[in-house]
């Protein structure tokens, strides 16, 4: 497994902090401590700015280089069908 960089460690800690806040809000609202909220917007106990921050951190872990998607030390080849429109024009990812 690849060693995390300092930035990745900080982002991981920030995610843990945001999810812990969300969990505490759920419990403060009378949620069952043995269950989790559904996780959908409005039921995740996150503010809009916290939700945006979580998504921004998550997106940083995904890179598209050429015709490959790189994420968490793994890579996937993008299909030619996905990379081109029906008219043959290249798609932007």
C-alpha cells in the first residue's frame, strides 16, 4: 500500500472531523446511536459548505490522465466508446 502524503493525511483528518460533527448532530437530534442517517442531502446532518468541502476533497483523489482514470493507487482505462461522441468527436472529462 502506498504511503500517504502529509496533505492526504490532513485531508483524511478533516473528513473524519466533518463526519464526526455530522454524527453528533444526528445524535443531538434524537437519532438512534445504533443506526446511521440515510446520507442523502437533508438527512446527512451536514451544512451545505461542509458537504461541498467533502466532495471537493473526494474529487482531488481522482485524476484523469490521457485515457486512464487514476484513483487511490489504481487505474482504469477509459473505453473508446466513452471517450468519443456518436459523431466521433472527443469528449471532455
